[in-house]
């Protein structure tokens, strides 16, 4: 489904479309979010990817799925994010945010106990038109580099656009 070394934007777009079609075929919203998070992690070459769906007011997450953490890590955290810190900033500002060092950003509120360490952050709103459906966020590129503000942002926003269609269809 996803090529391990996509190099051109056309290859990447084909992989995104394939992954989102697979996600849209899921039967539950949780499966849709899991499939998109997994695909985003692989397409973006990051350790962690998560997709949260906002409530009807766009204030907190009614559903949240993460890929890259173990079940044990998720259980240690104990609750889904509530839309504060950088995630809350993406939700309220409704535009992408890229941060090279999470701890140095004044919007960051830290991590709950048991959360794996994370340094980099790329969060993009998942929208249909102006309606916010959720947030896609990615962290920790496999090669340790910061997110590229052009290439990675384009790829994340493209995934988010297709994710919005898959989510809206469920």
C-alpha cells in the first residue's frame, strides 16, 4: 500500500490516496482514525502520529487515536488529550503549527506522566471548508531532523485534506 521510499510528489500523492481509500473503507470512526494515523506515520516517516476528532464545539477531543505508542504507553497516560497546549493552539488558530522544540514553545503545557519524550511537533487542522473536524499531529522524524516547513507541511496538509473526506464519510 505505502511505498517505503516515495521520492516524488506524485508518488506521495498516490500513496496518500491509497491510504485514505483504505481508511474510508473502515466500519467505525476509531478504525478510520487508526488507519489514517498509521498511514500518516509511515508517509511522514515519523515515530508518532495521532488524529483527534473534536466535539461539536471544537473544544476537546471526542475521539483520539495514536500510532507509534505501545498499548502500555497509552495506558500509562490514562486519558486522551483535552485540547490544550500545542494541540489546543492548532484547534483554536485553525492553521498548521510546526515547532522544533516543544518544551521551548510558550504554548506547550508539557506532557502527562508516562508520556514518551517528544521534541518536534507538526500539527495541522483537519477541516472540511471552514469546519474543523479534528487535528492531525506528528512528532519525532525517524532521522531525528526537524520538520521541513515546506515539504513536510505540504505532505501533512494533503493527508489532512484526505483525512477530512474519510472522516466526513463515516
